[in-house]
């Protein structure tokens, strides 16, 4: 093997090792993100369960409002503020969520 071929073979091997290290670092980073996204998925599933039980929660909210109006007003104000923040910034997070899903699929296939 000529010295030039040997040099190219060694360079190729170094690049392959470096790419493998980068893939491992990416997968490790995705594992950290994956735990956060799992919590978000659980919260979304919980919100779906709440949506199914709207009459129960509406009745409980009415009883709470009659029993403790100041506390009910504070909770309603916080809920409204959370909803307003979600409405303002929620659509901006969609590309980030799509990117994370794409990276998950790549990591699962690797």
C-alpha cells in the first residue's frame, strides 16, 4: 500500500471514530431531552383525561367557588395567565417539538 493510500485510510478511520463519538454524544443528549418530553407527554395525557371529565371538574369548581371564593378567584387568575402564555408561545414551540421527534427517530434507527 502506498504512503498516500495509507494516509487516506488513517484519515478515514479517524473521521469514522470521530463521527461515532459525535453520534454517541447526540444520543446521550437526546436521552436527557427524552425524559423531559416523557413528562410533557404524561401531562398532555392527563389533560386529555381532564377533558373527558369536564362535568365533574365543572361541578367541583362551582362548589369551590361557592365555598372559598377568594381561593377560587386566585386559581382562576393563574389558570387564565397560564392559558394566555400557552396561546402566545405554544405555536412557536411546534418546530422544536418536530425537530426533537425527528432526532428521536434517527437515534432509534442508529
